[in-house]
C-alpha cells in the first residue's frame, strides 16, 4: 500500500468501521450480543457522530445515521426491528438481499460459490484464520467487515489486497440491493452508511477495483 495514503490513523479508521458496522449484520437486535451497540445508535448525537465519521462526507453521514437512529426509536426490543433483521439475514423465507458475495458473483447464485472459495484460499495462503464457525460462508458481509478490521490491526500489509480483491468487488452492489430491500429505517441507514464508508476507503486508497459480472 502507498504509505503516503495509508498510516496508523487510516488503519484505525478502517478498523473502526469494520468493528462498528459488522456486528449489526450478524446480531439479532433483541437476542444477540450487540445490544449495547444498538442502544448506542439509538441515543447518539447524530451531528457530532457524523462530523467524526471517517471517509464519509458529513451531510451524507448525517442522513445515514439519522435513518439508523430513527429505526431504533422504539428501542432494541422493537418487534419491528427484530423481525426485519430476521427477514433480511436469517429467513426461513428467501432473503431479498442475501448477505453473501458469491450469491451475486457466481453464475449459479449460490452460497459457498467460486468467490467464497477464492477468499478462503487467499486467507489460508496469507495465514488468516476464518471468523465464525465452519457453517458460515466466509463472504458474509458482517464477517467480511470484521475481517477487514482484523486485517487493519494485525496484517495491514494485506489490507489493500483484501479490499480490492475480495470485499469491494461486490459490496456496493449488495448494499444497493439491501437499501432497496430494507423495510425498516435502521437497516436502510446501515446499508447506506456501510456503502459510503467502504467507497470512502477505496477513494482514500486511490485504487481501481475490477468488478465481476453480477448474476443477481
């Protein structure tokens, strides 16, 4: 990576994004382990947080964070919020915007597709252990955000390779799909903020991404 563009502040900011946003894609707001994180969004000062949010223009961050806070107006025990998380990320019905990269980049639109296996192979080659259990495809957006944070903190020399070769290839496409699919303001705002943040990281790196064909 270009050391003129990447320093400890940049790496800390990338890690912050992954560690802050990743759990919201993985944790049930009512039953999961991220209840404090959900509660923090519900009580945050939107303007103050938006001014400090890395890689995102302030007015856009205000819009995204306001949506997220609006979605938590009834608290983390909201049935509406809980059922929307389950509709989007758990099922059992077909998910309107599946959170796995290979669903969009594999001709058969399946989980554990070619791009998942490519990510798994890359992780093995560079000595990175998988997050989650063996039943979770590695290219779940929540796991990939958390992995981005881990790489920024522990293997920063591999961060650009990970972003350009594995995460940014599909994240914006998926997050656009999630914005359209979300029926609850929290998840609409979350998707928009995640997209803006990752695209801001890419802009900071100044790297082009080779986008695959999307089959969904």
